[in-house]
């Protein structure tokens, strides 16, 4: 049980770092312009794409690490984490903790 939770938290932490990186890239203006809806439009289009890709990557990572019911951990934890991070939009550095905590929590609940 402890191994499953630790692996899930580790995968969640890595996905949280990816969220932070994507958000930093968008907010820096490197991939969008600050005119009209440029960066906001980029963010709105990126959030659902990130959620799907992160859930798939989390699922694959947990499955390759031998975690049972990897899909039941990765999909809801990723979706809840993305929603939480959209609500905490001004605090992107918390993504590491939010993703790790929710992945660990879901790993405990779905054992």
C-alpha cells in the first residue's frame, strides 16, 4: 500500500511540475502575444489538452511501475488537480503539491 501511494505521489509531483512549466511558458508570453485574447486564448485551449495528455501519461507511468488500477488513479486525480489549479490560478507553484497530494489520496481511495 505504501509503495503504491509513494509511486502515485511521485508521478503526480512530476505532472505538477509539468503544469507549472506549461503555465510559466504561457504567462511569459513566449508562445503567445499579449494582444487581444492571445495568452488567455492559449491558456483556455491548453488546459483541456494538458488534462487529457497528463491523464494518459500518468496512467502509462503508473502502469509501467506496476501500480494496480492505474487508470482509476490517474484519470480522476489528474482531472481534480487541473480543476484545482484553475481555481488557484495565481499560485502555479502549488501545482507540485496539489498533483502529488491528489494522486496519493486517490491511490489510497482506490486500493
